[in-house]
């Protein structure tokens, strides 16, 4: 991972999920051209299946609308089978597959309505 989380936090690009005073997940997102780009969503393994990841994604979608963007874009590695099944259930549409930075990535987008 090459992410500079301190810089992302200072830029307001990171939102966190807290449960019982414990950091249990986070989302990294930022404006990218005409859409909000969802860079990363992570939830502690012991907290998966509780809807925390979906809540973080919904928060990003809400922020996109609040900031005047009408879509959210993201990508995932094609080996992340759970993600490939989950994003369409959340309304995301696969837009492209390509190799980028040595990874086979699947790109998704979702139109957000204010």
C-alpha cells in the first residue's frame, strides 16, 4: 500500500465507522472529475456481516450528492469475488475491466440522485 493516510485524513478524504468506542472500519473517497471516487472501504474482520461496509458506502454516496456529484465510481481487484457480487446488489454497474498497475481491475459506477 502506498497510501498516505495522514494526508488523506487531513484532506477530509477519510471517514470512519466507530462501534462501542472502537474504530471498526473506514472509507477513503475524493472528488475525481465528474464523480466521487471511492478509493477504499475496509471493515475489521470481526465486524464483517453487520452492514458497516454498506453504511460507509452509503455515506460516500450521500457525500457525493451533498457535494454536487451525481455518481460514485470505484474499482476492485477481479479476484475479490465477494465485491464483484456485492456492488451490483448496491446498485453499481460494471463499466470496464482492465489491467492497471499490474492488477486486473473491475470498474463500477453508480448514479446518485439527490
